[in-house]
C-alpha cells in the first residue's frame, strides 16, 4: 500500500514527468513517451475525480419539476 500523499500526487508526477521529457528530449521516442505519461496522468486524475464525485442522474421525464426527487443514497 502506498502512503496517502504519494498516492494522491502520482497523477501530477506523471504529468510533470511527461511534460519535462516532452520538452527536454529531442528524440521522437522520448517525445512520444512524454505524451503517453501526460495522457496517463490526466486519465488517472479524471478516473479518480469521477469515482469520488459521481454525477446525479437526471430526473425522470414524466415527473413534475416541483416534486421532491428521491435518489439512491450513494448520490447524496
């Protein structure tokens, strides 16, 4: 198990490492690896954000707009 601060910082480390290798390396392979690292960091960050903050489902179409909606408990 990774310590919490290290686990939370990994996507940013991926993005920073990818950016620095994309800028600093002159070979096409180095630039490609840098882009892949940045992409991995962004994807990991987005997956974590979606998991931690789920989107509420839209209300049913046939409901009245002023009625109270009852969502499952995981959306509260």
